[in-house]
């Protein structure tokens, strides 16, 4: 299973009178996002998630990515155990 990648918003760029807003790939999930998803830093490291300790922002999209990843892991673990 592929590990999730955090997304962050770069600073707004103003080009030709309009603001360009795009997501970019981040260094890792913020500690606040992990807490919102119900994980501790140690649990996230055990799962192989990357953590960016410098980032303070919390993006709902990243929280959903973490929750989906945890759900997939729980789903695969329950399928492996017989009856």
C-alpha cells in the first residue's frame, strides 16, 4: 500500500493581476493534523508517515488523507485475521 503524502498551500503568488493558488507536496503532516486524526507522533512514525515539526497549519484535506489511510490499514488487518 502506498503511503500518503501531505499537501500544503504555498504562499499566494500574484501574476498578471490574479492570485495563483495551487497545492504542492509538503515535507510531512503537521502535529496538529495528526492530533485531529487521532494519532500521536510515535504512532505516526510507526505507520511510516512523514512529520513536519516546523509546520503549524492544519488542513482538513490532510486530516481526511490520514483517516482514509488508517481505515485502509485497519481494513487489511481485519481481513488477515481469520474468524
